[in-house]
C-alpha cells in the first residue's frame, strides 16, 4: 500500500491494539484440523461472551444453511467451541475453521465504557475502517496505520496456513477486502469468491444464490462427507 507511515504513530497504535488484545481478542477456531475455512469480519458482543467467532445471529444463520437440523439452535462458533471442548462428538466439525479478519472488535459498543473513554481515538478509527471499507487507502494517516496493523496480524495468521490444503471462504466485503490486501496466496488453497457475510441472512439473498450454492456444494463434499466415511 503506497502511503507513508510515521514510526512514532505506528508504535503508538500498535501499543493500543496490544493493550486491547489482553481483554478483547477473540481467537480463531479450529485451524489445526480445518479443511474448510470461513474468513469473517470481526467479533462483537456474543463473540466476546463465548470466546469464539460468529457466536451470535450470523453464526446461527451459517449453521442453519450448512448443517442438518440437529444443530439449528447453535451458532457456528459455539458449535465448534463445544466440539473442541469435547461436549459433542461429530467428526465433520474437525473440518471447519473460523477466522476473523480482525480478531479485535471494530464496533465501539463491544468495548466497556471505561475502555471507550480511555481510547476514544482508536474506537473512532476502528468504526470508520469497518464502515468505510470501500477504500484501500485513506486520507487520514492514522486510519492507514491501524489498517496496516490489522492487516499485518491477518497476514501472519494466513501465512501460517500456507502449506495446508484449504477451501477458504471470505464472507462479505470487509473480509474480502482484507484478504485481498493481505496478499497471501497459496497453491494449496481454493478461494471461493463472492460469498456475502451471513448477517441479516445474507446466504439467502437472491443475488448471491449462484455463489452460495457453489459454496454449499463444496461444503457438502469436503465437510459433510466426513460423516459418511467408514
């Protein structure tokens, strides 16, 4: 990305993000065994509560589109979390991974009032990056710096998966933009393009049905087939 960066500002915002990470970071889930990886946006209230990506209504929409009715009451993140903890056994769930482009919340409402008052500038920047994600480079240097820091974190996590055979599904414009800007590519990955974010029942929207049908076909082949193998 062609913009200049002040080292002092870079260190300043890196320190703030590191500080937020001690309390608000939601880790990726299932990456050790996954063959089918969903890349989503950022955690919010339910994700902080349960400590897993897509643990609210978006995750519930994913489960209802991708699994049989046995799991239709559990959001995808909570489903995988229960599986990881040994609270349910289903070998299909070993195949699924969840990653957020930002594993820190980008909505100020996810943070405590004390945190918001302590770090008002970073709250505004995160909110702005989330809502103005149609741009790659911003007029304000501090926005570019925070975006670069988030991208560096994502790039590190994706690079760790370089050797893995994966179907990778960036869901929604924000995740698609961040995946593109990360510039991490692997010959071992099949990237499924054009998939909406599952919020507001995005998987059911008519304009995405061709792409979603293709994604679900791959999911059936890679994930649900594990339930039928000897």
